[in-house]
């Protein structure tokens, strides 16, 4: 017939002839090349024999092979096959099973033709986008993996150099930078490369622990030293002996505690809260803050002497917006980790999606990027993360963006008339012929019904035929 050889092919598998008929009608109205199979067995045979359809609509309840069974056969023959399941009976279990076995979507009968068309269009768009991803070459190599810190931008290369310089000694390091830039990651990296790697690394978030508990947390306490101190407690510094302690958000530490940290730095010793005994500890301190510590010193909320003691070497973590060239590598790193942890199925990202991620400003830095990649990887259905899988705010759309517009009769007519005009044939004759033959086909060749649908008498229709 009049099917364009390049139009997408859709296979409808349903044992109900009426459903096959109405679906074919709706879908071919949009120019899709539709074929039908009246059972699961025959549908599977068609797929195995090839050529593969671009999309399959598959009924769940059929006599003989069920839709879910057919889905498994189809997906094992072609793991990338796009399948939309249909059912008249919606249960949580079938919906869950359907998605688990790799269906793209799941719709309930009776269906709205517009919804069917929108689904098919989206599915085929996804299909085309996925094909366009082609061979995917990740931007990172295995060395980046072991390290866990990714980045080849000049600013990050400087950070890596400083990490290398401070690993040989026990010098105190102060790491500054916005939230989510990788301060803790850098602290761990220093520890891992140092001679202390075999001993503990303990991170303490000073902002998260109330002032009255932080000293006991850090230095421990003796039994009975305060209400609730029913047993002796060993603090983080003692637990960390020989290792590295990471004092995160040090700008939020109370002044009294700061004095005790200074003592550790100067004398290498601590006292448990409520105790008199001095305990020697060998701990390297790495501190971090996202505050302006100089301003805190000026405001007398941070001891100046401690500030100088901590700030022997300073590592300033650049915000992600100053190292956009690292974004593709960080994205690849994140998705590959997710695949390893079996939290995502694909480690591929389409160039368009990567471009969107690279353009975003990332006020939450790497932590925010990581979170967005995770959310996108989880919803990605094909074998690559596409733009449609990114959260709407990242795509630059309002969160409640409307569904893609469906073709109205008016819009379709605009298109048809344009095409007819371009063909050079008499427009009315061309369109009339097309309309009459299609309505006749839709009514199964019944001239009386077709005439009625067209608004013509039977005689007028006969004349046109
Ligand atoms: N360069 C990087 N390469 C790969 N992953 C990174 C990089 N930088 C940060 N991350 C990841 O981003 C997340 C945030 O990093 P991290 O916790 O070190 O940041 P932070 O600066 O301590 O943040 P906050 O101030 O919020 O505590 C972590 O999951 C970390 O593994
Ligand atoms: Mg942190």
C-alpha cells in the first residue's frame, strides 16, 4: 500500500481481532507500518524470524502463551526490543512484573487513541536516540577508579599535586571549598597515600555534634564525669591512634574545644573529660570548612593560633563550575560505579544528555551532580541515559511540563494540504480520494457505513468510487 519504506514498524500481538484492528488503524493513521500477530507464539516467531519491528504492542492475557511469557522470549531474542504491554486487568503484580521483564511501558484497555499515539511516538523517539548514541567511549581510565577522585582540569591537577606533596609528612592540612566539592574525598586520598594508610581514618563532623558532647566524642570521658556518663568512653583521638582524623566543618567548633585541639597539635596529648591522666596520641589532623575562616577569626569565634596551626598547607577545592571540563569524566565515573553496584543497568550517556549536564551550573557541586546522575540512571530504560531521563529542572524545563502535543485534526489538515499543494496535483481531488478510500477501509469495506461516516448518500459515494 502507501507505506513509506522508512516509516517505523510496529507489531501488534493480541488474540483479540478487534483490538488488533483498532490499534492498527490508529497507528497506521500516523504513517507507521503495522503488522499483526494473533497469539504470543506467533508474535515470538515473527520476532525470531526478523526483521525486527521497531516497537511491539503486546497483550498480557492471551490464550496459549501469555504476554509475560512472550515478553521474556522476545527480550531474550532481542534484549533491546521495545515492548509496550497492554491489559484490561490492572494489578500491581502484573504491572511490576511487566516492568521487571523489561517492558518499556504498560497501558490499560480500553485505550485512548491519543495516548497510544503519544506512547508510540515517545518510544520510537527513545529508540532513535538510543541508536544515535552509537559506540560509547567512556572518558575515564581504570587508574581514575582506584583513586576515586576524577578530574583532568588544570585546577584539579593542582589539587592532585598538593595531595602528593603532603602525603610524605604529617603536616596539618586545611581543605576549604563549597559544599559538595570533594573535601572529604581529598582528605581520604591524603590518608590513603600516607604511611598512616594501615591505621584508621576517622571523620568527625563538628557541626553535627552539639557543643556539650563534642569533647566527649573527641577525647572520651571517665565514668561519672557528667550526668549520663555511666561508663568510661574512649574518644575518637584515642581510637584513631596512628591514623588520621578528619575534622569536618571545623569553623563550627566551640572555642573551648578549639583550645584542646591546639594542645593535641602542640603536645600530642589529650585528657579524657573528667579525667586527670594525660594520654599520648599520634594522630594526623586534616581539617575542612566551607566557611570563611579568616572572617571567623576576625570575629573572635575562632582562635587565631589554632588557625595558623591548622592552616600549614591549604587545599582550596574549586567549585564544579570552574572545572566544567571534568563533568563528563565525573558522570562516567558515577554511572560506572552505579553499574558495578547494580544500581543502574547502563553506563552509557547520550551526547545530548552529557551536553545538558555539562551546561548546568551545579550549585551543589559534585554531590549534586552525583545525585542527578543516580536519579537519571535509575529511570533510564534503554541502554543509555538520554535527555528525557534527566530531572526536569536540569533539562531546564518546568517540573510540570505538559505532555508532548498530540496532533489535532486542524494541525493534521495543515500538514496534508501543504503536502498536497507541494505535489502539484489538484488539491481537492487528491485529498477526497484519500479520505474516501481510508474511511471505506476503516469501515471494513462496508459502503453503507462508510457513506454515513463521510456524510454522503450511498449514491454520492458510489459516484465518487
Ligand atoms: N573529583 C571527584 N571525582 C569523583 N567523585 C567526587 C569528586 N569530588 C567529589 N566527589 C563525590 O562527591 C560527593 C561529595 O564529596 P565530599 O563529601 O568529599 O564533598 P565535601 O566537600 O566534603 O562536601 P560537604 O561540604 O557537603 O561535606 C562524594 O560522594 C564524593 O565521592
Ligand atoms: Mg564533607
